[in-house]
């Protein structure tokens, strides 16, 4: 089981509520209200349709709770669990209308976040044995950054900065507009408070030499070859945190990690990871419908 902190309910509730409002609109679930008797109850199970890592069950719970507080959810495979195809993750029992109304919102969150956790776990496994930590970026879905970064942690990765206010990260456009890497770094050092870390993106070993001489906290080694990454790590010699980035995949990550970098940032984990296919199904021995007394 991976080690991670759960998301606070004060963060989850408004995000789930907003998603439900988007789905329910002005008139609610017309289909379920028309087709399913109001006193019908049912039991359904969340089942993985492919192998992966589970993430997002707290959002699932909130989706059902907000729609129908009488629904009970029993979790068998909590966040961070590795699941096989066909394995049951959780069981839900209660009013059938509520189960059907919240189903898509719950699955949208669960499949998306589990997909991120699964993709992260694959790259983490690929670099196992090296010191490199897999981190995500700010390339996230607007409004869902905290959730997606949580899923990266569930998958065994770590988070880069959450926003522009976390730290100074001087990138290529900052350098170009400022008039050069030296000017950009000197301005950042003069403006940043004593608690603010400064990282600078470098494309060449010459830029790296300047950054190190000025005493930055971290260097982002962007789109460098494996050979240049190894040279860069040797040049840094522990004086700054080294981060490699640029088209990292499960296949290329081991060679990058072998250069000795501290971090490997992977943007596609949050912006392009495929979902993990999970369904809400009738259990094999379940009743189609029972009625409340």
C-alpha cells in the first residue's frame, strides 16, 4: 500500500457538488425518476474492468451521499490498492434512484483519478532502484488540480508546485523576456523572500554553469539527452536539486533515472493519462429490486 494523506472533505464536497449540479441541471434525473419506483432499493458493486491502482473513493462516497444520504458504501479495496481485472472495489446499497443518479459523476472521478494513479505507479516501478522521484506538473484539468495531484501521490509519485505562488520557477520565456539567464536569476534572488525556493530551467550546460554560480536551489534540465543529463548531474555535484523533464515515458524513464537526477517530472500523468475502466454493476447474486417497507 502506498503512503499518502487523504484529501480534506472541505475540498472534496464543493467539487463533487458542482459536478452533480452540472449533471442534474434544473429537473434532476428524468430517466431514473420515471423508470424506477421511489421505494425501490438495490445493491450494486464497483468493479475494476482492468488492472490498476484505485484512487478517488472519497469522491465516490460524496457523490452518493449528496444525492441520497441513505446509501451505504462498503469499501473493500481502498485508495492505493492494486486491483486485478474483475476485482470488486466497493459495494453500494440503498435507494435505487440515488444509486443511478450519482453513478456517472462517481465513476467520472474514480476512473479519471485511478487512471492517473495507475500511470504514475507504472513509471514509479520503472525507476525503482534509482533515487529519482517521479513528480507531476501544473498541466492539470482546470478546477481539478488538487484531485489529480492527489492521484499522483496515491500512485507513489510526488507533487511539484501546486501553483505560481509556491516557488519561483524561471523558465525559457522568463529568461528570454528578462534578457538572459543571469539577469532573470539575479532579479529573482533580489525579489524572493528567505522562505521561497528558486528553480531555473536550463537547456544547455553553459546555462547550468551560470545558474550554479548564482546559487539557485534547483535546476530543471529540460529535454537534455541522457549523456548531457549525466554531465549535468556531475556538474551540480549535490549543490542543487536536479530535475529532468521532457517527453518522459515508462520506457525512457529508467535511463533518465540512471543519470542520478533527483526528480523526473512527467506532465502527461495529469493531462493525458488514460482512465482506468471501472464499472458499477449488479452483483452476480444481487436482487434487481427490493422495496422499502
